[in-house]
C-alpha cells in the first residue's frame, strides 16, 4: 500500500499521538486515488527502479543463478511501517537458482519474496530480502493417476477427526497437474475436489463438493508416496436430505470403511 504522512501541527503534541497520526495516514492512503503505480512515494521521493531491485537481490554465487525477475504487473508498495514507523518500500521478486540435486540435475528452485527498502535520509536503502515461498521446477513427479489413487486409499487422513460424519465418497478429482506446488524435492501440494455425503447433524445430510489442498510426502525422489496432509480450502453444499436420527445412526461411515 502507498501511504501519506500526516501534516505536522504547529502545536506540540505527545509522541504517542504523532505515532497514531502516522498510522492513520498510512491507513487513509488506501482509499486515496492516484497513490500507486508511481516511481515516487507519496511525498515525492524516488523509489528504487526495477533494475536496482534486481541488482540488489541478485545472489553472489552467480554460477548457480538461473535468473532474477520482479513480479510482473506489480509496482511495489511504499508505506509507513506500523512496527517501527519507518518509511518502507517492498517489491515482489522471483529468484530462480539451480537446485543442484543429483537425482534431478536440471531441477530449479524458485524463491519468491520481497525486496525490502527503508528510508534513510531522503533515499530508500536496500534492507533485506524476505522469502515468502520456495518451489521446485523439473523434479520428477508421480503420475496424476498414482496421486489420485493414493488419496482414495487415504481418505481417513483427508477427513481426519471427522470420519464418523462421512457417509459416502462420490468422486475424487485431481484438479490438473499445473497447479502442483513443490515445497522440497520430496514434498508437493496438489488441489483436489472431493464430492461426498456429510452428516451435518442428527437428522440432516449434506451433499458437498469441497476443494482441498493436499500435501504429499516421499522419502526420496525415487520413493513412492508415503504420507499426506489435507487442508480444506473451500466448501460447496450442493444439496441436503433429512432423515430420522435412528436411520442416520445406522448408515455406514468412513470410520468403518463403509462396511
């Protein structure tokens, strides 16, 4: 976000009030037009250029560097940092480096993050690079069929702690292979849609299609998958049925593997 600095009043005010005015100015700036997309901050000071950002975050071991790019479609954010009340500029950057994996010699590790600058005098000085994510490219992945079947065989882990409320699984769908995110060479996350029947209460059954981010684990690049952890990202209730509580109690569940 781009922030405006509050005008200093002629009279003297306590330091705490000045800090509050600064924070208020930073918040108000979100609603003001024309505060973003400039090469200057809200008070006209020059911001680092994309070329300067790339130079500042380029690692010293050039032999392992593939490329460095700023995030396209963004211009960065200048703001009064609420923690230290220092004017700060953040620019999104992606650094791609050789992964140097014996099992995958062409693999690349993708490091996304923020190049952070702080105002010193009237100049923004590079402060540090903040990593926000790591991903891998070029690492051998199991087939989509293998990944889907592994989920189907481990539904108790996907629905951990609520297996007794899962009354049926209608479909397990892997949402393509382009949305996979590699965290390490042996761990990745893939999105799934799962359609299932869920006991909402003693008399109501919901038909749901939920989207899960499922993270998979393996011991080595050549090893089969051996574990997963699921996070429910969104829920879509597409229908409900009502039944007698006694009838629902007799229905088979995931806890008993629908037996």
